[in-house]
């Protein structure tokens, strides 16, 4: 992997920790990991049934307490992982509540997939209805001064090109792409290079995730320990002028770590691998 000789040449994209990296651990532990690694932004996970570090059910005092804790550790809430199934009314209602939660935390954008939160293998037959539903949700987000970022995920919208085509149909300036570098391999068997070149102009945020093994292997190690070419990725981001935040996400293997120090070490290792390409400060 190539590196940069002059740190002034490093990308200026904000670096963020996706708290889903700490699946099975507390938000406090996730914030501690970000603080130790020198990461000053966090994407708060609010995914019901998976990693729910924050939730719409939180009281105002709960939210205020978390915001104070984040501030005390020098970590800013930048984004919210509010994944919901937008093909169901229940899922759309959940996403509306996650938008309100994101507003309460003062984040800039909320991430979601389009279908089921996990697996997402169902075929979406009526894309026109999805577009209309996204317009309604996008307008609700705009009222709250939020962007919506649709993740590359699942059976239907699993590449940057496909999600870009979807958001182009929605045609709202605050509805964009959340580009997950590991997911495009896992779900679409597509490498995140040429695909990113064609969609980078619509990317609001990245889930910067490494991938190892066969496409369908659940193996997402620390950055620099898989097959993702960080130098090539960084070159594409720079050449396209994309300034979207880089949210580090490590999903390990189905045997998630049981020792939080293992996760802390993976986050720190990811920052070291990324540092030659990005201004972490």
C-alpha cells in the first residue's frame, strides 16, 4: 500500500466511528474506543434488534446526558444509523422517529437501508412507491435540517450506481448515498472502485469497512487487514472531489469479540491504517 510523503496532501474528509463496531457492547465503551483512537466524531447506532445504543424512546434528559458524556470525551455526534425497513408502514414510522432522534442529537444525517435491516433479500417490486415514500421522508428530514443517506445494502440497492439511480429519481437535495465499501462486495459481488467513481458525486457518507475472503463470507476486519485497497479508495475519493465523512465500521466475523479490548485494538489499528491518507485531526 502506498503512503503519502507530505501530510498536507491527506484528504480532509471527517473521520468518524460507527458505533455499530461495538455491537454487543455499550455506547460508553464505543465512545471510549473513539476517544482512545483520537476519533472526534461518531455515528450513533439506533438499529432496533441489533445495535441500539440510542433509541427514539429516550427521554429528553436521557439525550441530554448522552450529549454531555460525548462532549466530555471530545466526541461529536455526526450521524445516526437509523436503519429501518422503508417498504413497510411500521418501518417508515420507525424511520420518522429516528429522524426526530437524530435532530435531538444534533447530527447532520441519518443512514438507512431500503428493506429489511438484516438479510434484506426480499425483492422490491414497486420501486415507484419506494421513491414516493422516500420523497415524503426526505421532506420530513429537510424540515428537521437533516440529510437522509441510503446505504448500499441488500438485494435491491447494493451498489453505489443503484442507490444513485434511486436518489436521482427521488430528486431531493437532502437524499443521497451512504456508500458501504464492504457491503458492495458482500451483497453485490462488486469491487468498490469503478462503482464508487460513478456514484461519488451523490455520496453523503461512507461506511468505511474492509472485507476479507469470498463475497458472502461475513468477515469484516480492521481497516488494512482485509482486501480493501485504501490507497486506491483514497485516490478515487480525492479525484472525484467527494468530501463525505468516513465512518469506520468493523463487523468482525459471526463470532463477535467478547473482550472490548479486542474492539478497541481493532479501532486503533484502523486509524493507523487510515492515517497516511486522511487528516485525522
